C-alpha cells in the first residue's frame, strides 16, 4: 500500500530564508511523486513532479525537490522564501505500473514572516 | 488553454437532499478525477473516469456517484446528503499519456445544513 507522510503541519520561515518542507513516502513499486500548492479558496496547482528521470526536479516559482530512494523522501526546497509563497503544500504519490490512485499527504501550511 | 472549470463554486444544501456537481476538463484531457477535501480527512480520492468509463474508485459509500460524457465533461452526484458531506470537492483532469499528472479546478464548496 502507498502512503505519504508530511512532517510538520505548519512551518514558519522569515522572508528570504530557506524553505524546507518534508515528505516521506512508502510504495511497493517505483512511484511517481508530486508536490502541489493550494492558495486559499483555490484548487491545487502542480509545482513539480518526479517520474523516474532526474532525481533533482525543478518546478515553478523557484521550488525544487530531490528524490532519495534510500531515504524514501521527496523534500521540497526553495532557497529564498517570498511572502507570496505562503500557502498549503501537499506531497502526493502515485504507484507506477498502472492502477492509478493518487495518495495525498495531510499538507503543510507555510507561513512567511516579513 | 482554459483551465479546469467547476460549477457551481458554492452550494448550500439541506440534509437528505441530493446534489450534482459539474467539471469541465482542459481541452484534450480525457481523464477526470474527483476528490473530497475536508479539514479532518484531507484530500481523499473519490473516482476517476476515462472515456466515459469509471476506471478507479476510492472508498466512499454508494451515495457518491459520477459519470463522464462523450465530451469528457464529468458530473458527480451525492444523494441523501449528510452533514459530513460538507467539503471542498475538487476535480482534476490529466493530459493524454500522462494520467498521473493532474490539473485541478478551483473546486465546489458544498455546505450541508
């Protein structure tokens, strides 16, 4: 069975500081991994995806994530936080090899302090 | 290209009633998935449709149903509404050949009183 764990329901950083949002997954088959962002009263927007190509994935708005198979992790980072990054972030896993069913983590709300 | 659209955006219903939500995918996308989002349970997969066929289903009671039309537009229906059905219902569509990549609509906020 697949599962996703996001460490920390809330993360607070200062503007200009490093953003690190943690995601660990479990999957019985090589997974596809995703990060989504959700702003208030909006749907989810795809930030980036890992689909078994490069392990370091670059996404939109300066975010990137690294797939580490040995650690079953897919942490999201951004070198310098901006006020507009304040939102909720979701990590998601879909098992490869068919059988589509995406599992989302519980989400991490990012606060950015001026 | 226009994004995924969902109608209505907000809905208030009474317990016992039924509701139908609509989703229009991005042009050319044939796969449509539905999710329920609540503060307590987070994002939960309801079902996925492809070419008018339900391809996958989550763990929801039979009161939740859906369908997809030949133009890929999809509807979901909830019958005999319960207070616990209050949630944001999100629809997502996927591009051909990339079923795991999902583009979400803004959602329909359903409130059951």
